[in-house]
């Protein structure tokens, strides 16, 4: 087969992997936490599916095109690492000359380790392409079975990698606590606990809302992280937005209107 044809197959496989990864990574929390109204941004889902699909499609073409599998895996990993480095530099354009130099140096140091990590991913891409053409050499049911294993295996890998985007244990615990606080306050006459600080919560809040969580840290003057906080944002259907923070030094969850 021609190198170009093999590259096209890799591109299609990469497109499938990227699209499935982009979808799963954005909806995994809603799937694993079905009892909570987890926020899913449809626009972000579409954007992630498109961008992840296109990016890994390019990686698939680069990885599959060379005749040598080893060369394809290495070149693909180098290309993906270089792309991520360039994107990180572009995102830091507003950081000033000194900061940009520092970021560039750090990224250069991590280029080879990043490439090494991506070798596993590009190896899966190339393996899927090789299995695809091995399957085409068979006939009848064996061909269909091997094709199903090659492309089905790629789907499973993409879903597995996408599932790593789910919330941490601490974030899940905080989401459950905040949801319980909201539910209790929706059925009481006067707001109690953390939501007492939200002006007229009972009359302004509605029963339809979504929750999202993110973990951040407080740093000192040297930039070292001193304390990590989990922030949960509750978006109510009528436009009310409440943010709740949880951390070891806080002692209890605190909430405020945002």
C-alpha cells in the first residue's frame, strides 16, 4: 500500500479517537454522577469534539504515513509534543518578555519527557492502523472480526482516556455536600448555613440548577501552593449564580453570590 493511503487511514482513526475523547471528557462527570445536576456546556462539547478530532486526525496521518512503524510512532510523538509546546507559548504571549523566556525554558526542558509520554499514544494509533491492514488481508468473517477488534479497540482506548477527565474524589465530595445544602435550603423558610450569606436565597432560587467544580490553590510570594480549595458553582435556571468554597483551613463550606 502507499504511504499516503496508510496516512489517510491513520487520519480517520485519529479523527475517531479525538472525537470520542472530546465527547467523553466533557460528559463523563454527568455519567458517573447521575444523581447530581452536573453542568454540561453544549458549546464546549461541540468545540472539544471538533478540535480534538482535528488535532488527533493530523497526528494519526503523521504517525501512520512512514513505512517504518517505529519511525511513525517517534515522528508522531515529536509532532504532537511540538504542537503542545507552541500552543502553550501562544497562550502565554501576554506574560511579558521575562515571563515568556521563563516559560519557554521550562517547556524546552519538558519537551523530551512530553514526547516520551506521547509515544504510548502514537503507538496505539500506529498499532490500530497496522491491525486494520492485517484485517484487510483476511477474508469473510475473519476480516470483519479483526476490523471490529481494531476499530473497537480504538474506541475503548479513547473512552478510557476521556474518562480520566472526571472530577477528583475531593471535588465529588464537595459537589455532593453543596447539592445537599441547596436541597435543604430550597425547602426551608429561612436560609441556613453557608447559603445564609446569599441575599433572599429562598425567594430568588429555583429548583432547576446545575453544578460544576474546579480545584484551585492559594500561593505565597514565592509562587508555592499553600492551600488548595475546591470551588463549586451552582447555576440556577433564573440566572442566579452561587459559588461555594471548601478547603481544609476553612473549616466549613462558605458560599456567596457571584
